């Protein structure tokens, strides 16, 4: 009896607290807006430079060797490809995500960061690392592509710089955890607001995942590039790399999911269909993101087939939370479309606010991700992987995923975020809507060309513009990739133009500044089961599964490590 009364009182306190949290209006202080804005600024500058090389890669595929034209500045196709991958896939994403999470955590928990100096320190470390890695890359001393596989050997500053970017993001993460811990102490029993929860979980996943590259760089690549050890072990270094490299894709994707679940339904005029399903899919990502990097190493001879098989099964499993996401997000959008008067089987889709560039960006990103995701499931099959591995199919896949599901969603987020942070109106919203459609169309053309020419056998990461012979049946597809790449380039710089136009336009009255869109859930989040807001069991499952799927192989590869390969500078 007493226990029931206590439980009821506890539930009432939590319900009151939840009501209070909804009611408190929260405005992000100007200093914090500037801090978040700096992240976004560095991210977009990196993206604008990294994207310069995009069409150069695709023109190479189309048979036009453009590198001699820019030879005084950049030495080779490979230097351009390294800058493209590092700036777009590593730098743009990491800065944008840490900035966006600073906002989602503060706004979700309705409080300032507990130790702002710690987050500042993290940001400064990231910037120092970025400069340290950028200099050797620009000097052609680190033309090792974004995967920096040994035995290709970069300047030690490239490795140290990347390490600092990662360590800086960890430090920002510690700032988030302390903020969350203090919120939790004051709000026992209250469900963590979804946007803050999703962001914290992604950060935790990232900190576990990046242990792989941290160990790779600090125990092998740095001492090797300093000549302190006789050589590198390429097999072990690839295993460390992909321990991080696969979950890296979910570090990119989950911030977009935070927006698709936690913000887009509000922007579309509806509600999140299921708070519980949203949280469950995030927990599954925590557990399943890391232990499956071997699907990037199916062709590596040093890994026994059994472990490839185990991780192939887990790769199929990690598609599941994305399928759940497709269901929940589309259900939320249908709810919004019908509320806006949409009828019939598909009429609700037309009723969505397509004229809002932030919405159109995310909807179009989601549509292409349906195809990118199916491609991923195809890659996961050992047999089919042997057909597509190291072909142009793979950049076809990664441009639908990281370059569209993620980047186009981040553009969509920037369309409300930058006006919100700067207090200015979005410059030319109709142009912004057109930009999202141009990306969509350009990407369909580009990725279709890359996927199909990959199936015909065209290699990835190869300057076909200087190849003496290219099978004639590749030609139309290669030209298609070149055209798609040019359209994407136009779209990217329209985005940059809208961003610059917004930055230089006049400030507007506070009431006209776009609010931060946060979707309510159809059910009160307090009714979400408590086990979906409890860290310990999920963390235990995460660590357990990683030990099971990676432990034996890591032990064996480390025990048999042979540090013999000299460093090669093949560029
Ligand atoms: Fe992948 C290679 C398998 C997802 C990125 N992947 C790559 C590489 C990158 C990458 C960068 O198994 C190249 C690495 C390199 O340089 O070598 N990938 C998968 C699988 C998934 C997957 C099974 N990949 C991603 C995501 C990425 C990404 C996400 C970036 C963000 N991938 C592979 C494999 C390889 C690989 C092998 C190695 C290939 C090789 O041999 O080299 C799954 O997680 C995908 C599940 C996704 C779905 C789709 C769900 C759909 C949704 C959309 C809903 C629609 C909405 C719109 C909201 C099942 C959620 C509605 C709109 C309306 C208007 C109604
Ligand atoms: Cu992967």
C-alpha cells in the first residue's frame, strides 16, 4: 500500500515536472548563440572549400582531366579527393554536429551548459586540430584520402591534427554530460526530452566508436611516421580504422534523425508519432552501430570468414532501427499532412509545407535515403559486396547517404538555424527551395551514374580522365556522373549564397526570428516506459556486444601484429 502511494506520488511529481518543463519559455542567450554559430561557420567554410573539388572528381570520371588546369595549386586528383573527403565528410560534419548538439541539449533541457569553458576548450582544440591537419594536406604532404590507410604515410601533423579534432569533440561531449547530469539531479523521474536524449546518445556512441582511430593513430601511425617503430601493420590498422569508420556513418546520420523525429514533424505541422519508437531506435543504434565494421573488410585476407559472417548478421540488424525510423517519421508526416487537409492515399504528401526550404530539404533527403539505405543492405551481403567493393558503386552509395540524407538535412537545419542564431531573415527562401530540388535532381543523376558504372566494373578513387583505355560501355554512365556532379556544384553554391545573403541581411524584430522547432509527441513522453530512459542496461549491452564481435579478432590481430611495412608516399 505504502509502496503504491509512493509510486503514485513519484509519478505525480514527474508529471508536474514534465508540465513545468513544457511551460518554461527558454531563450538561448546571445553568448551561447554566438558559440553555436561559430561551429556552424567553421562547418560551412569547410564544406564550401571541400565542395570545390566535387566537380573535379566527377569531371575526371566523365573523361576530362581537369587537374593540369589547377596544377599550380593542387598536385593531383588524389590531393583533391583527400581535401574533398576530409573537409566534407570529417570536418563539416563534426563541427556542424557539435554545434547543433550544443543547441539541442541546451534547448531540450532548457538550461545553459554547466561548464561553458569546457565546451569552449573543446571547440578550440578542434580548431587547432583542423589547422594542424589542413596545412600538410594543402602542402600535399598528406594525400592519403579520408580513410588514411597504412602503408600510405602522411605527415605526422595530419594524424595529430585529426586526433585533436576528435579529442576536442570528446571534450565538448564531457560538457554535455555534466549539463545532463545536473539536469537529471534536479529532474528525477522526468523523461529526458527527446532532442537532448538523441544528441547525448549519439555523443556517447561517438566516444566509444572513436577509440578505434585513437588507438590506431596513437599506437601505430604517429610513432611510425616519426620513425619510432620499424613499420606499420596495414591489416591491424584497417581493423582499428573500421571499428570507427562504420559507426562514423551513424555519427553523421543520427543528428539528422534527431531533426527528422524531434523537429521535422513540428515544421510539417504535426506531432511525433511515437516517442517510444523514436527512443527505441536510438538505443538500438547505440548497441548496434559499432560491432560491425568488418563489412568494409570483406576482401581483407587476414580476417577469418566466421567473424565476417557474424558482423554481416549484425549489419543486417543495424538496418532495422532505420526501417523503424522510416515508419515512425513517415507516420508523423502523414499525421501532419492529413491535419493540413491532405486526403486520399498519398494526398497528404502534397499537403506538406513543401514551400519551406527546411522541410523540402529534409523530405527530399529522406526520399533519397530510402534508396541509399537499400544500397547499404545490398553492400552488406558478402557475395554482392565482392561485386561492388572498390567500384564507383560505393561513392554512389555514400553520396545518397552522407552527402544527401545527412548533408541535405543539415542544409535544411541551417535554413532555420542560421536565421535563429543571427536574428536575420532567411535570404531568398524560394531560391533555397529551388536549391534543395536541384540537389535532389543532381544527386539522382550522379548517383545513378555511379551505381550503374560501378556494376559494370568502373573502379572508385581512380582518375579515369587520364586512363589510356576505358570500356566504351562505361562512357554514357561516366558522362552522367559528370553532369550530375556539375548540378550538385551549382546547388551547393546556391546554398552558400543563401547563407551569405542571410548573414549580410538586416536584423529583424525578435518576433520575426524563426523559433527552434521542437515537435511534441502524440503521447505524453512521461508515458514512455522508464526502461527507454535508463542508460545502464543499454551501455552494458553495447560494451558486451562489442567485446563479443570484436574481442577475439582484436586479441588475435594484436598478438600477431607485425610492424614491418615501411611508409609509402605514392602521390
Ligand atoms: Fe553504408 C560503405 C552498408 C548506411 C555511408 N557507407 C559506405 C561508405 C560510406 C557509407 C561513407 O555493408 C564508404 C566507406 C569507404 O569510403 O569505403 N550502409 C550500409 C548499411 C546501411 C548503411 C547496411 N552508409 C549508411 C549511412 C551512411 C553510409 C547512413 C552515411 C551517413 N555501407 C555499407 C557497406 C559498405 C558501406 C557494407 C561497404 C561497401 C564496400 O565494400 O566498400 C544501413 O544502415 C542502411 C539502412 C537504411 C535504410 C533506409 C531507411 C529509410 C529512411 C528514410 C525515410 C524517409 C523519409 C522521407 C523520412 C533501411 C529512414 C519521407 C518523405 C515523404 C515525402 C513522405
Ligand atoms: Cu559501414
